[in-house]
């Protein structure tokens, strides 16, 4: 408990100048306008996709590529014989990604830990639905188990990557399969229906996301499936027997109310869970470049990976 309180105090500092600059850039880029459309303009969002950075770090440290069903796995690390693995399941509203900020985080993780990282470029909606995407995530984890001990596997998921990671754990538990050592959830989307009435009050202050566009993207992914099905809205599934979990939440994120419910369920299930709440932070704030608070949060992520 002492450790959790210290982390909470560190992140809830007075917001930095870099925070205000980051929020200004987010608004100038018109990200929220992109999420105000129904249907969401997924082709526009995909213009920010970076399949593999063309720089010296990734040229030196990209170790391998795997094809798993309709997914491409990019393996990044400093040595081929690492015995621990981070599965990085990126966000992008199910319709886009990965983006530059995902690769920046992977670079930091590889440089500061001994882990190898697999970034999973899974198939996207609307061309693929949640059942097909989830089969790809299951296949990714099965391949990881062929090469690594479950006790040496860590999963990071941001936004809908957090959805996919959480739903994967629920399926593994239901099937009595080996669980990863730890999961790290960054602004996870826990309820695709966005039906929590507390979300409405955050719509105005969220600088990045809009309910209308988010729900549109989730409908593209769900197809004919109920948006409250646990496979796309894991908040409606069980959190019993979850592995050690670190969850990052943001006060100015429309996903925040559902993240708090998920945290409550994890605590009720007596899971080893730590939460870090960003004061006035937007969605996926630990991955935003240049921001002091993001750099501190990313240090907590690498620390969590090294402490395990």
C-alpha cells in the first residue's frame, strides 16, 4: 500500500508546462474532430500509421518478423537470447495503428529493460470484426507460449489494446490456460457501448476523444455483436484470478469512469493491482511524447517490468 500511495502522489503533481503544450498540440491537430464523426473516418486515422520506423535504432534492433494468421509480429530487442517477452498490443480504436508513439514507447522499453518486445500489427475493422481480431490475439499468445515460459511473458495494451489484453486474460482463465506474469493497461477501453452516464460530463473536457466517433468505431468492429459482449467490453466479464495488473487512468478521458469500475472489480477480486491516475491527463497519456508526466509514467512502466 505504501508503494501505491507513493506512485499516486508522484503522478498527481502540478501539471507541467510540457503538459499544456501537449494539450495545445492535440487540439491543433484536430484529433477530437476526427472522433466526432459518425461514421468515423478510419482512412484518415490510418494516415498516422507507422508499420515500422525507418531509423537506426529499429534497423539495429529489429530481430525478426512473424506472420500469425492475419497479423504481423515485429520482434524488437537488444539480444536474440532474451528469456523474457513483452507483448505490445497497440491501440487505435480497432481501426488504425500502430502509430509513432507506440514505437517510441517500445524503444524506451527495449533500452531500459532486458526484455524482447513483440509488437502485434493485428487486422483492423471494418475489414475484420472483433471475433477475427481476437482469434489473432489468441494465436499471438499461443506462439509466445511456444517460445517463452508464461512466467516470463508481460502484456502491455493501450486503449483498445487494453480491451484486447483484458479480454484475452478472461478467455485464458475460462480455458484454464497459463497466464502471463503481468499485464499493464494504459487508458484501456473497458466498455465499447459507452453507456455509463458519468461519461457525458467528461465529453466537454476530454481534448482527444468524442463519444460519437468512439462508438462508431466500436460498431464497425462489433458488427452484429452486442457492444456489451465481454469480448469487446471486458468490464462485463470476470476479473477473478487475474495476474498482477498495473492500470493507468486519466481524469480527462471519457474512458475514465469505466476504468474506475474495472479497477473496483479487480480490487474486489483481490487481484494484485496498482493504479496510477493522471491529474487532468488525456487518453493514453503515458505514451504522449515530450510531456514530463508521460516520461514519469513510462519510467513506472519500465520499473514494473524490471521489478517482476
